C-alpha cells in the first residue's frame, strides 16, 4: 500500500512540475515537499526523484517549463538536506548551460540553485563556477547592437525608426532623453541581470567563506555595472553590492582600498533617476553602514549622508519609509548634528538634486531645503541662504506643480527664518506667492497661504497690510464665477468604455497614442503630466478660496485677530452665491475653517458672527456631496465642543428653529 501511494504521489508531482502553468508547477513542488518529508520514503525512491529532476534540468530540447520545474525541485531537494553528493555534482555541472537559457525565469531559477549549492556544498561550488559567472557578467556588459535594433523596430513599428523629441533645456537642467536612451534604460539586457543575480546568490550562499574572492577585479567589474545605462542592471548591481558588504571579517586592506569606492558608488545609486534603483541602493547603503565598525563608518558619512537625508522625503513610499528607518538606525538621534557637521556637502547635494530630470527628486530637494531652515542652527546655515533661495526661486517656476508647491513652502520658511538675509527677494517672492494662491491645484493654494502667513509673521506690518488688501479683493470674486451645467467641463453623458469626455474636446486629440504618467514624463518636458504649460488659469471661485485659506492661516497670527474678524461677514456673503457647481468646494473649505476661526479668535469674538454662517452649515449638512456633508458634521461637532452644546443650540433655535431637528440628530450621531 505504501509503495502504491508513493508511486501515485510521484506521478502527481512529476506531471505538475512540467505543467505550462506556474501555479501547477508550484503545486507539484508542494507535493514533492510532502513526499521528501515522508517517513516511508526509501533510498530507491530518493534516487528516482533525483534522476527525474536531473532529466528535467538537462532536457535542453524540451519546453522551458520542464527546466523551470526541475530547477524549483532541485532547490527544494538541496534545502531538505536529502541530496546525495552525486546529485549535487551533476547539478553543478549542468547549471552553466542553463545560465544562457533564452527564458529569463529559467536563468533566475538557475541563480537561486547556485546559491543553494554554495550554501549546502560550500565554497568549492563557487570556486568551480567563478570563471563562468564573472565571465558571463563581463561578456554581457556589451549588448549586441543587432539585437537592440531588432527589438527597437519591434517596439516602434515597421519603419524601424525611433523618433526623438527635441531636447528641452531650462537653465543648467538636463535635457529630455531621446527615445533610444529611454529604450536602453528600460529594456531587458540579455543575460547580464541574471548572471549578476546568480553571483549575488552565490555570495549569500558562501557567507563568510566568500571573503577571499572579494578581489579588486571583482569589485571593479561590479563598479562598471553600477554605471550601466540600463536601470534594471543598476538595480541588480546594488543588490549584489548589498550581498558583498554583508560578508564579515573583511581584511583591513580591502576596507581601506575599496570601501571609499563602494561609498561613492552607493551615493550615485541613492541619487539615481529611477525609484527602483534608489531603493536597491538604499538597501545596500544600510547594509554597508550597519556592517562597518563605528570607527570605520565615519569617513563615509560625508559621501552618503546628504543622499540618505534627502531620500527621507522621496515621493516613492518604499524608498521614503526605508530611508527614514535607515536614518534612525545610522544617526542614532544625532541626525541634526551630523547634518550641521557636513552642511557644505548637504547644501551642494540639495542644489544638485533641485536640477534633476525627475520631478519627484526636485520636489524632495525643495522639501529638504525647507527642513534645513527650520531644524538646522541658523548660524550654521546662514552662509548658504543666498544660494538656497536662488535655487528655490528657480524651482518656483518649475513645470511640475508639486515642485512649485514645495518651493513655495520652502521659500516661506526661509523668509520666516532669515528675514534680513531674504529681504531683497521679498517683493519677487510675494508676487509668486500670490500666483500660487490662485492656482488651480488645491494643495498649491493651501501651501501659498501657509507661506504668506510665515512671511507676515516675519515682517509684521510691512507685509500685513498688503496681505489683507489681497484678501479683501479676492474674497468676493466667487460672485463672478460663470454658471455652468457641468463641473470642470466634463461631459455629463455616460462614458464609453470608461473614457470620460470633455464637452469641448479638441478633435486633434482623438485616436492618438496614450501613455502612462511614468512612460510619458521622460519623453516630454521635464514636468510630464504635471507640466505647467498645461496649467489652467485660476477661476474666480479658486481665487476666493485661496483668500479664504489665507484668512484661516492668519487667524492664528498674533495681532491679526481684529482684521480677520472684520472680514468674516465678507466670507459669509461670498458663500451665499450658489449659482455655480464649484460653490460646494468653497463651502467645504469654509466648514473646515469655521472651528479654526472660533478657536483662534476666541469664543466671545466668534459668537458675534456665528449666525452669519448657520445657513451655510445646515446647507452643507443637507448636501448630496459626501465630502461637504462630512465637513458639516465635523464643523458642528467642533463648534459644540468649543462653544458648548446648549449655547450653540440656543443660537440655532433663535436663528431658525427648523434646524433643531437636524442639529440634534447630527450631534447625537457624531
């Protein structure tokens, strides 16, 4: 019975391992794992399993799924500890051919098997395969140009031509890459990546035993791949570096000679234009610094610290979170002191990153520059204020609105922290702040309001009068907003296949090729889908909302309370105009700001104006717009806490008793 069951199980996993479907091959692997763990497994059964697996991986004329399934099974056999020495030797002699397999999944699985062979059989496996792995990396560094041309023709079309947009240059910033450059940076690169992955697995498999193989020749080869034009190659190269720097007990001579070069290479990866490469370099950087003794870590901080600091605010969440954790691990609460210690390197790096081709990098550079103004000792930063503000002014005109927003906030911080040093830029920046205050992007308007508030705090009456003049001019503009049947020009008719049409679509934009944000951004001007050349001028209601946001920010500034209070009736009057669809957006903003006004101005002052806003509050509570309705609930709840429930209820009853039922239900639910 046991033999019959074993035979049935064998038939099951052998069939599944050769399946065309990955899921079936994984099921076959699970069945084989169960079989290998069985107490009824006899030596002859093990021999049959090994023989079948060897047949699969050496069958070079069969479908690639056979070899892939065989390699998965090989790794499992090696992991389980039941592999015979004969099996390991035969696998070792078979893997070189599989590293040149056409199918990349087979090559990747081969690298994983090499790592397990090194782990199980020791460094002798790497000694046998070293020449093959290193030569494979070196040979594949130069890609066959004929293959490139064939793939380019396939990618573009029958004529084989790659059209390249004209380069765009803005100041000293890099121009847009050509189509050929984009292709080389994104396409696969033959077997180079998989050879490097196999080398990485071998390093990890050998562990401490790999130390004698870390030679100048190997490191120089890896450094060459770190500068490769293709992002996948660079990403894999940093994974290989991460494995090498974890090898313990490195000789002092190796550390002294090569580690500065490794630090320079890691710094270039931390500043790479592609997020995947930054992530891979971030992992390698942490491994590098953590595994170095503390006394040997210090010399490399000037090289690595600036990029590590900037990546804490990088837009890609994986890079950002990982970099923040690395910062905590490496600096040990001494981050500010280390930045001050290397402030010249940090400033130079931030300025260079503000010129990067990637808008996300420029945004992070602006955010980090703002952080310098608020966290670093002012005397330490003072000599660099002029350079930093000049760079932020350039970013203020960026094609990407997140960069403009970050630059706006950073400029506000610098004017607030260094009013005397920045006075010569005040008039120019004030006009830029006002431009952002009417921007079509809500977060940009909010950022401009915060920046203008910082400037008002810093310069007092010199700016305060100008700011309130702007508020008085812009608050009533919503009354001039044209009425329309649909918001933002969207056609109200049902969309076809999920495509939303604008009412006045340009026919020249019909039936044209479509791109994703990531693929389009490198091809057009540096802003990509956020290019300011597609910037829509602010509408009247947006100008009013910007003024309202600014008023909310100023309500907390000492000495501005009376001016803010005097403008609340004008706010209420603005909200009475409901002839345009976007009035709900403006109402939502007001509902969020009313508790702010109440808290900043004080209960006694705010209660004088409360009844002016009650109609707007209950209009919002009755709205079909979920965001407005939610803002109304939060507003009413906050006012209850600030003013007292019974006081607020009495004011509502006095103003309009029909509101009481909705008030009671809303406050009870909240």
